[in-house]
């Protein structure tokens, strides 16, 4: 939830504050909030309490809305790079680490440093953002089998599972691979911003609906049995009858 405190007159203590949450927090906690943000008379303070990413998303959305409503945004193109992504985030539901980008992103630092402190590990991933919209991203990839195996281990992937799913990669890395990475740019997103559209569906040749249908080509279409045999697929009788 989003909470607020309106500072009418700081010198009057609790009487000078307007908020439904002050009595729940207590003046000790409120005073700490006031000191943290450098509150002054006339200020309106918004804050949240939840997981870090939940609060960040909520306050980020509020910041954008306030900036738009008060016309605080500036005209022009403002590109920037987003770097220093965390390597992992902790999945509280499954009680294990999860890859924030993907499990093949190279981390900053040594294998020992990553293994000892996965929560503070930084990945060598990057995004390019234009006026608040991501238009590209990429990463430097892991290029040695020891680091790749350690990342799998931190993600809760057993050696047997890693071998079954990614054995080809681990085997290939044993023969040596140079450091490598890349960047993918979304031209459609850039065009969307340039023409002032609200969705990339307005600037691409064959846009899909939310149900993955193409109104221009009537896709998806009917599939004949020969096409299914070529792909090694077959229809179950129950599915055919229900259709």
C-alpha cells in the first residue's frame, strides 16, 4: 500500500501532520522518516512498505504520474545506459536464488566471490533506454565451464539436471571460448517513439493481437496432417472431437 504524510507545520509535532498512518507508526518512526527525507513545511511525503522491488515499482509509477500531471517532463531525446544489474534475486516462494537476467550472463568478479555472496553479485548485463522505454539490451556471456556450473548450482540446478539440459554447452566450453557478448536493438520500439505511437503494433507490418492472431494474414490457420507429420506432431482423438 501507498502511505502519505502531509507536513502542515513541522514545529507543531503530531498536530502539524496530516496522515491516517501517523498514529500507527508513532512519532518516533515518523520523526525518522522526516529526518530521512529532509521534510519541510508544505511537503507531501509518499512511501511504501513491502518487498524492495514492489515498493520500487509502486513509487516509480507514482513518480512518473506526478511528473506528467505537474508537467515536469522535459522535451527532447534522453537516452541512457542501465548497468550493474544484480546477478540473482531471491525467490521467497521457492526459497532459492533465481537469475535476474538469464543463467548464462557473466558476473563481475571471481567464482569464489560470486559463490560466497550471490545476493550482492553484479552481472555484466546492460540495457539502453530512451525516454523511459527500453529499446535494446544485452550481456557478456559466461565463457568457462567452472563459472557456468557454479551459477547452475546457485540456482538449485543439480549436476545431473545441468548435464541433461545443458551438457552440450558445458562440454563445448571445456574446449575454450573467448569472452563474448552482444547487444540487440529493437528497431520497432525506436520507430514507435519517433512517431509518437503508444504500441509497437502501430508500427510493425504484421501486428498480432493479444491472442497471438494476425488480422492481416488470418494466422494461425488450419494445419494439414502432412505438416503435422513433418513436425513429428499428432492430434489426440479427444482434442479432435472436442474441436
